[in-house]
C-alpha cells in the first residue's frame, strides 16, 4: 500500500471515530444520559452525625408554601400563603389551584396556612385548613385565624364549613399561628398567635389570643377542656401564655402535644403543651424587644411553665415532626424542625422528654427558609420552603 493511500485511510477512520463519539453522547439518541444528568443536578448528598442522606428536589415554582399533607395516592396537598391550595403529583407536577376556598386575608403574615386530612378522609374526603379570615362590616379592617373543612372532589373543594374563628378579630398583619394537629382521641388542636399588638391578652381567658385551643371535628367543645367550667373563660382554650406558635406535633410515645413558638428577639421555644398550663408570654421570656430592652419580669415565675428547649438567639422555629418511619432508623423519635431565619433543618435527639443533642443541617447546601417538615407515607422526609420560588424537597438515606 502506498504511503498516500494509508494516510487517507487513517484520516477516514479518525473522522468516523469522532462521529461515533458524538453520536453516542447525543441526549436525543440516549435519553437516559440526559435523565442521569438532570437527577445529578437536582440531588445533593450530605453527611450527618447519624448517617448520610440524599436531598432531591421534588417540585418547584410554587409561592411561599405554608402547609402540606399527603393524599392516599401519594400526591401532595399544598397551601400557598397567597391563598391557593394545589395538588402536586408524586412525580412533582404542580396542579392548578383548587376552587372553593373562602375569602382569605393575604396581608403580612396572613393568608392560607396549615392543612391536614380528616382522620376519616378515606370515607369522608374532608380536608381541614387554617387561614386568616377577614372581618366584615365595621370589622372589615380586622382579621383572625379561622379553621374550616371542605370535601375534596377532583379539583373542587365543596361543602365549606367553618368550625372555629379566633376571637376577637384584630387590625393586624402579624402572628396568626397556626398549626393543626389531631389528638389521639380525635379532637383537633389549633395553635394561635397573640397578633403582636395584643400580647398582654395572651394571659387572660376571655379571648383566643396567644392560646392553644382544642375542639371536636365538628367545632363543638370537648367537655374535658380545662376551662369549660371557669366563669368568663372561652371554653375552647387548652393552654395560655403563647406568642406565635407555628409548629405542633404529638409525641409518639407519651402522646402529649408539643408546640413550637417564635420568641421576640431571642427566646424561641419548644413546649410540652398540657391542659390548663400557662407558658408565660409576655410575663416571662428568654427574649427581648427588637432593638433591645427587657420584656416582662424575667425568665421564671411561679405558676408559669419553662420551655422544654429554647434558642437564644432565635432561629425562627416553624413546623416540626417526631420522626417515626423506618427509613432513618438512627433518627427514630428525633424531632426534625424547620427554621426560617437560620434556613436550617434542626435534628433534636431526646432522652424521654429531655432534649440532649442538637444538629443543624442543610443551611449551606440549600440556604432557604424552611417552613415545615412532613413525614411521607413512604417513610421519607419532605421539606417545604417559604420562598417566592418555593420548593418541595425529599430526604432519603444513602
């Protein structure tokens, strides 16, 4: 073979090899390669003190998510503070807003808040949700936290029924609470804020400001509520002396209610919330006025409860859970708590009712305001963010 012919053949072979390489790397021909790249871009791997985890982005493009509940088919019912409720599929497809919500005051911290399924959802299709309810007539500038239920019918919310309305209504855009938690006996706990401008009224029984209330599913008052027979007291009240509770959960072993609340400047709290107890706000607190200055009488007072745990400075506590799934065995019965200000997921280890260890996760990797934590029916952990472009994240073990 002539040297010129050998050279030409070598050039042709190199050209053919390059073409084959380009063809093999084309996502149109090999879609699984593009899919792997997408998964990699949406996945973060993190080391923790109790095992390594993977964080996947499930859905995005929502706005200031506040609450989330799983439907039986694995899809997610989510609330946006701006006044929209949507269904997000298990694959992350965001549905159109559901129709049938009541009027909602969407100012400041107000809007559409928490959402939970009724215990008998499989048969009743009832959904309970909390929201800032606008006043009417002479109270049109005022609002308060309310709770209603609806029945879910496809993309429609039907049979709207209000079961609770915080009294009195206040002209304020702050401190609405509000988490909804089903007690083991089927009653419903509702956490309520002090409305910021009315903090002194958290100590009196003639209003719902700065209180936890407990009602039956139909809105009636349980006969064993602690102040049912107290003259002048509103019978729904369960506990008093709270500031702005945006987290609540039932302890899986003791079955007691735990609540989390924002302190002022410092003094965020977790409380074991028991019937008839006074949790001190604004008489005792570990916080101070914004910009400095003492609030109340100090940190202790006879007849007022101490927090089970506190943060000074504040981290802006939000929703939390006790983890009870089997996917993270080392996290069994740990508290997983969302932080808004610190943009971190807090893992708290308990010994009985005592918190003995704290670990903070995801601040560097995500850096987003976390609004709540939900345990999925698959035993995995889901986070929702309070951002203009809000996201749903899934945590799984590595």
